[in-house]
C-alpha cells in the first residue's frame, strides 16, 4: 500500500513540476518543443503529463525517456531542414 501511495505522490509532484515549467519557462520557448513542431500534436511536457495519469510510474518514466529521444531526433531533423538539407533521400538524387 505504501508503494502505491508514494508512487501516486511522486506522480503528483512530477505533474506539478511540469505545470510550473509550462507556466514559467515554456512561454519563452513558444510553448513548443521540436517534436510538436515536426509532428504536430502534444508538446513533450503535455505528453509526459498524460503519461503520469497512468497507474504505472515505471511505464510513465520509460515513455517519457522515449519521447525525449524522439524529440532530440526531431530537433536534428528540423535543424537539417532549416539549413536547406533534404530529409527525403530520393529528392536529393539527380534525375
């Protein structure tokens, strides 16, 4: 029982920390992360908040880490696109 309570408390604290981030820092970044810009949908912070509503804290952490890896990859793609590069290989091959 105590582990369920501490897990729930941890999830509540994490959610409040994300709320604080969204209210204080996110406005300066335009409320968007690279993943949201590239793929549309939820920002990483909103996505992680949703994960934290699930019963398993371990699965929420694993899902969060994967999302941050995906966001880092989205950032690389956006940087490449903004430099005039092409992310679709066939369009870079002369015809």
